[in-house]
């Protein structure tokens, strides 16, 4: 670190990321972070979800990491559970698809049909 200002900026970014992981009101996004998910790029997917929620100033959607969802051939996978809607599991979620899911599903309420693996009672 080069300055106190840089330390403050890092602290602020970390606190915002923690807020997104602890929000509990409107919904939840679960990113599968098992070995196969991480190997397929789930860390980038997780960061894209967090970044897009932050850019959109969405603080009432929780972001959670989980272990393997058992869908290794479709990793990275995420589950989106919004209040009063059935849960949706998406597959092949690279960072671009993660950003799209945040915009279309989390913000707009529209499921991204071509990425869906499973809906409903998961």
C-alpha cells in the first residue's frame, strides 16, 4: 500500500462486498464454488455478480458461496432465488453471463431461459 487513502479505498470496497454477502431482503444468489466450479471459472463469476450488484446499487440481495451443486458438466453454476419467485439454477455462467443474469433476472425479474438448468423446487 502506498497511502492511507488507498487503505481507506480498499476498506470501503471490502465493506461493500461484505454487505452484499449479508443482505437478506429481496433475494439470494448462490455461486457454486466446489473444485470443478472453481476450475471452470466460478471465482470470476462470483466477482462479476458482486460487481454488477454494486454498480446497480442493489443491497437487498444476498450473495453466497456454496460447495458443489452436482452439476459439474455445466459449471460455473449459480442459483437465483428471488422473493415470491421459484428458484432458478443457471449453468455455464461465465462473467458475461453472470452480469446478464444480474441485469435481466435480479433487476428485471426475467429469467434468462437459454442458461437455465433447473427451475422450481430445487
